[in-house]
C-alpha cells in the first residue's frame, strides 16, 4: 500500500481528495507511542462495544478515541503557530492546497 500524499507544509494527508490533519511532529516519541497505543485500544473498544450493543461502553470508547486524537494533534486546537486556518476534512480542491493537489493528480 502506498502512503497517502502529504501537503507541502506537512500538516495534512490526502485520502480520496479529502484533507486529514496529521499528528503534531513536535511530540516526543514516548508521548506519541503512548497516545497511539491509547488510540488503538479505544478503536478496539469501539468495535467491541458495537458488537455487544453496549451504548455506555461505546460512548466511553469514543471519548477515549477522541482524547487520543486531540493529544496527537489530529483534532482540537491546531499544532502550528502561524495562524493558518484548519482545513481538516475539507476537500483539497476547495482549499489553499488546490493548485498543489491538481498538480499531484496530474502526476498519477
């Protein structure tokens, strides 16, 4: 599987034309590893809660996933400091990355 393209500023990956915020590159390896482990556990717990139809467990698991993603910088306040807007989940062709993305598509 090929890695998704990364915007020139390193803030987003592009999946099926949509931008997804990347993790904060300023996190220490230890912190990143801990948060990724928490994220993966939360995702496993979501799957288990869905399978068992346990609404309370599902809510707790989704909260754990969200907390890990906020800690990683993929949600919540942006991790960059230059004041650029967050375009997470926007279609790349509707953002400041449109020209870059069009050129990228032309290479495929």
